């Protein structure tokens, strides 16, 4: 009898859509945090401000909502009893690296190089994380559609940002978002585990922001010792929207990973980022920016990549589960 798919089509569509929304928020957050870091002259300080605001919102949210408070209590019990290891609550440390790198890399290399490096690390790591079953779901095999979708997604991002590559002299900075991208897959998986134990989406998001802020504060201390005190925060209110945007991004990933796995969350997030980038180039272009044919084509190609990665190859699944059928028409 054919094996029932672990992720029904409706769940895959819903999960990918939610992850794409989170990706769109990440694109806007990158623009906001990059501008804040540029005006402050310190990307780490911009990351601390953004993450600190997000954490304050989440702490207030948990304090007000009874369900969230119960979820926090369940999480504490899970850690105390060993159902959840303490290090499995540290996924947000990667989020701190991502937010900090936005403020450092984007003003120097632009969103283009940042996105390519981040996505390249993320999709490769996503394949491995899904295969190992690190997240809340069962291990997912490395199938041809998943590999093809990952490769196509990287190619799509390269295509989308190709007109915006600047001078290559500072490309070594791209190592930071590349490492962050590798960590994002693990972050999504670990946040999914925390969500499972807390049975609440707000609690893992709060834990994510708390650990991320801890990492950024340590980095800020070193930054101040080396470079001195950063500049005075600017007065434009929208420059402080990075925290709330990050909340939406993490919440959507926590929800979606249970439905579609780590790799597809990453691919759908990339699609959302590219679509949002196209919209931003239309409604709020940056200096020297604007809508490009390559950007639109890259966004469309990423949508195709997400669709390919979502394929399950039902015949392959049946043959794997029933060796007697292998090689038979």
C-alpha cells in the first residue's frame, strides 16, 4: 500500500506561503537595519537596537497572554527534565549574527552580495539539516527535486542581484552572511523543537530574540572597546521597525517548519525576499537602484525552484518503501 505523504499538499502550500511572508519581512528588515547601521556608523549597534526592541515587544506579549505564559512554563519544565537540551534553545544566536551582519555588510556590499551569500549557505545547510532530522519532523531524504530546487534557488538569487554587484575589493565580508546562512537552517530546526515543547509560537520567538540579543551585546562590548562609542540614534521612526519585522520572520519560520521542513522554509523565504525586493524597488528605490528585468526574472525563477523542491516523487517513495517494486514499471 502506498505510503501516505507526511506533508499533504495543502500543508505544503500553507507552509510555503507562511515562510514566504517571513522572507518578505526579512527583505524589508535588511533594508531598515542596513540604513540604521549606515546612519549610526555601526552595524552591531544597529543590530542591538533592532533585536532589543523586538525582545521588549515579545516579553510584554508573553506577560499579557496566559497561553504564552503556560508555554514558557512548559518550556522550562522540558529543559529541567531533559526533554529539551539547553543548547537546543540557542538557535537565536544565529539570528543575532544575521541581524548584526545586515548592519555591517549591507552598507558596504549592498543587499545583492548579502542575499547571495546568505541564501547560498542556507540552502546547502537546509539539505543536511532535513536529512539528519534535526528539526521537529522526521528526517527527509535528499531527493533529486530537493537538490534541483536548492541549486535553482541559488541561481535565481544570483540572477536577481547580478546588476547590483559592486567592486569586488570588499567581497571578503560576504563570508559573514554565508556563515549566517549555514546557521539559519539550524536555527529554524532548533526553534521548531522549542515550539514543540512550549506548544506556543510566541515563546520560541522570545527565546530566539533573547539569545540573539545576548550574542549582539557581547559583540557590541568588543566593538566599543575597539572602535569607541557609536553615534547617536537617528530620529526617523521607521528605522526602528526591524525588531517587529524580525518577530514576524521568526514566527512564520517556527510555524512553517512543522509543515514543510527546513529546506522548503528556506526556499520559500528566498522567494518572499525576492518578491519584496521587487516591490521595494518600485515603491521605494534606493540610490542607484530600481526595478530590473533580472530582479523580476530571479523572483519568478525562485518560485519555480520552490515548486520543484516541494515535489515528493511519489513513485520513488513507494519504491523505497517496497524494494520488491524497484525496477518494475
